[in-house]
C-alpha cells in the first residue's frame, strides 16, 4: 500500500482545482473535486487565512485523507 503526500497552501474555505492544488493531485488519478470539497469543508472556519494542507493518497485504492495544519502567523 503506497501512499503519496501532497502539501499545499490554500485559502481557508476557498480551495479550487486551479494551481497549485489541481495539477499536483491530477496525476494521481483521484477525483480532484472531491479533494477540493473535503479541503473546503475542513478549512471553512479559517476563511481569509492561508492554511497548510496535506492530501495523503493511497495510490492503489485511490482513497485519500486531508490533514489541515495550523495557519502561520
């Protein structure tokens, strides 16, 4: 079970499939919009802030999890 981790900074609640997120995860052949929706759900309380996000993808099953970090000061 191989996992790949993508780390990006997104604006809380406003992630999109545009760069840097979309081009980073599209090659992994997972549903980009599902990832965007999950990130926005988890970061909606942080609107207006840049938030570090990790997307961890199981390259075999194509399942993913989203981890949200603490916004920098």
